[in-house]
């Protein structure tokens, strides 16, 4: 397939540079910092663009503001409307409120509560409608037509794409030696803008997109496959069924490949960002790091720029992800033992676990439903150092005569 020439695309490097000037000072110029630990883990030179440090904790402010600043006075008076799973909503709501522009946001019913709350806190009218972004978009267009509002598309708009492209512009200004950019893909606006900026400044730079496995629309489209998407994902910010025609045209010309990552890889990346970089990433924001770990053959030895595009994640979900990560890493394990139904047996088990350095988190002592009348089934949840430490705990219990097996954690 012959790629279109870069100067025939609907967004140019000059458009991105103009957007950078237009929005400068109103959005945060976020840091792009090297991660020593992630570089070592990934066998690459890893740099992170911390877009979770924007005021709304997402890159979406860039494209939203670049669009709002180009509205006519009459369009500003009428007001704007957008559909979004959260981050575009917050970007439009925040800057519309700051500029005195009335804003209505239509959000799918699955949108995390934190994103709904923050959008309302910025002064926007929020309408929750539909189980998908497509259904939310249908409602948004209906309201736009009925109330004569200006529709601000989350990704299929050259002004939005140019605004998102300022991410890559800043990354290459700060770290010009980067040779690979890894960008999460939902509807395609961010990767399209970043590709225009990056390839315009550095034609040989590789641009790699990342989608969640259940929503790999761009990868399928670029491969000429039928698009099939759906299901639950922790990366709801990139759970997009449709790719915009404008970003798709740019991706066909400038994006080298699009990778898919599964839910476990995304959860691991969220946990790594928090543990290593002490920073919060939502599922979409962690997708780039997930790709780095799941597809190392594309990144080993390269100078890689990751876009951590957002940090809006429910605290309850974040807690669940972190605990599940501890289980996968063998740092929390559930053991089942059979002990004699006699005084002192529970204390004996606790003493062995404590003596081996384990920390008991929870105990379930089951007498009534066991298979032997004079024995008790004991489930013990234990915090450990790592997988090797679990082996030490098992050895300590077994050497004292207890039959024990792992119920959860460490390849149970």
C-alpha cells in the first residue's frame, strides 16, 4: 500500500505548532522524564510524558482548548456540547467554564464516578446516556441539533488532533534523541496529532499505537480486517468502537504499527507506575507501558517515549488493581491447611508463619464443613516478600507435619 504524502494530510506540523502557541500558558507543559527502573526492566531507554499532571489529569485539555479558542463569538454564545467517557468531557468542561462558554457533556452510563463528578464540578451540564460511546454520541448530536450547540468531537476534528499533537512537539523539544513514540489509541486523535508532529520533526522516528485487546479497531482497520470490538476493560478511556476518518487517514500515512495489550498487562502497568514512578495512571494511561512489557521485541535497545495520557481512575478500582497485582506477584497468598481440632493448633500455625517472616492478613477457621470430624480446615491469607518467600513458608509448615496447599497466588 502506498502511503499518502505528509503534506497532503488534513493536519500539518504547522497546525500543531500554531496550536502550541495558541494554548501555551493555559495548559501545563508536563515533564518528560527518564525512568531508570523502567528502562532496566524493559531493556530500553524509557522516557515518560506525564500528562496525568494536567489540571484535569488528562491530555484531552490540549485538543479541547485548541478547538474552543477557534470558535466565533456567536458560537461561544450558543455554547458547546461533547460526548466522552470522561477525559474529553473534563477538558471541554474546564476550559469552557474558564472561557465563559456554556457546556453540555453526554457521557456513557459506564463512565467512572470520579470522571462524572469532576466534569460536573467544572460547571458543565452532564447527561448520562447509552452503554457505548456511539450511543452517547447519538444523544449528543440530537441535543446539539435541538439546542443549536456546537459539537466538539473528541477525536475526529483537525483542531483537536493538532492540539493533541503538542504532546509530541514538547517531547521532542525536551528529548530530541527519542527514536520511538508509544501512544495509546482510542478514537485516534492523540496518535494522529503526535504522528504529525513527530514525523514532521523527525521523519525516521517510529510511531507505535497501543489499544486494549477488546477494542483494537485501529489495528484491525490498518490490517484490512473486519472490526469486532466489545467487552469490559479497565482502559475505558480507549474503549472506542469507531476510529475517526481524519485520524485514520493520518495513521495510514504515519503510524508504523498498532499493538494490542490484554487486561492483565494493563493492570501490571498501572501497578508499576505507582510502585516505581509514584504516579497514578488510569488504564488508558498505562497502555503504553503495558505494550513495552508485553511486546519487548519492538522496543529493546531503543529510546522510547511513553505518553502517560491520564490519571483519572476510581480509587476503589485502583485499590483492587494493586491488591490483584500483589496476588499475581506472590506477595499475597492464600493457603489451606488441615489441622487437628485441638487447643493450640491455630497458634502453632501462626507461630510457624510468623517465624518464617509471613504476615497473616486473614484467617478462616472452618469446623462444620470439613471432611474429618476431628480435623479443621484452615484458610490463611498471608502477606509475603515474593514468590521465593512463599516457598519458604510452605516448607516451614510442611516440615512441622502440616499438609498445606496454595489456593490463590503463585500459580495456584
